[in-house]
């Protein structure tokens, strides 16, 4: 008996697989070589130690997070910018003894503010509070309150106030009918509807409206007056 027959005999005796070698020999007589693989049935999966596939346990679904209310989402979006705006607002006031607020190209002294000293600025200055001292600006100075100061600026505007001090202005000066300058004034052009108690030295034109009153000498290139304007002093024209 061949080794193959011995193996078949052992499989038949131990596991009951296949057939006895004598029976298998009878069945394979006259079978072609190509048909031999079909002559022996396959062993069951349990006989060769194969294990049935184990199905994976279903994965627990992740619990859904509750939807965030729209109001909370909105708060998250605006909280940081809002905090920054509040910080900027308080920073604009903190640590400034004279309580000035810089608004872009304008330095503003609010009503109720009181300061004494020197102001030097490249921007426009607007004063509605109480100020005493010196003002030097490369921009326009606008006064809304009584001020005791010497002023050097590009332009000067007086609105319902009194200025006690001299002013040197490289541009234009405007004095409304409820304002007064007590001091000497140098400017390029002057439009006066109020009172100037001092001398005027003007390179361009002086315009005096019907409510204007000048108590002092005027030196100017040209002079325009309205009926009712008053001048108490000498007028020198065209000598500059």
C-alpha cells in the first residue's frame, strides 16, 4: 500500500472521512487525471479547525450634543470686539489729568474741563472749558469759552467767548458778534463781527461787518467795511 493509501486509511479510521482505500481504488478506476480533484469531497470546515466568522459588535453611537442657542452663538461673536471697544473707550479717559479727548485730527477740551499750562499740537484744537496758558498748533484753534492765552496757530475762530491775550495766525481769523479779543492780532485775513481791543496787523484783507468794533490801529493791505462798523484808531493801508 502506498503512502497516499496509508494516509487515506488513517483519515478514514480516525475521523470517518473519505472512504476505505479499497473502495476509493474501485471508484477511481477509469477516472482521468483531470477529474481526480472532484473524486474526493471536501472536508467540512469543522473537521479542519476553521472557526466561523465572528461578527463585530455594533459600535455605540456617539451621543448628539445639544444645539447651542442662537443667542449664545451671537454673544461669542460679539464679546471680543465689544470688550475691545470698551477698553478703548476707557483708555481714552484714563490717566489724563486734563481730561482731553483726541478725536482723530482734533484735540477737544470739553465743557467743565479746567487746565493751566501749555498746549502744543499738530492737530486742530477746540476748547469749550476753562484754559489758561499758551497754545501752539499747526491746525485750527476754535474757542467756545473765555480763555486767557497767547495763541499761535494756522487759523483761529472765536464763538461766543472772550480771548485775553495776543494771537499770531498764519491763516484766517473769524470773530463772531458775541466775541471779544483783548490783545494784539496778527493774521493773513480777518473777518470781524465782534470787538477787538488792540492793534491789527493783517497781510491780506480785513472785513468789518456792521456789528464790528476795533479799538486800536489797523495795518492791512485792503479793508472792507459795512455800514455801522466802528474803528477807534489809525488805519494804514497798503504799506505792508
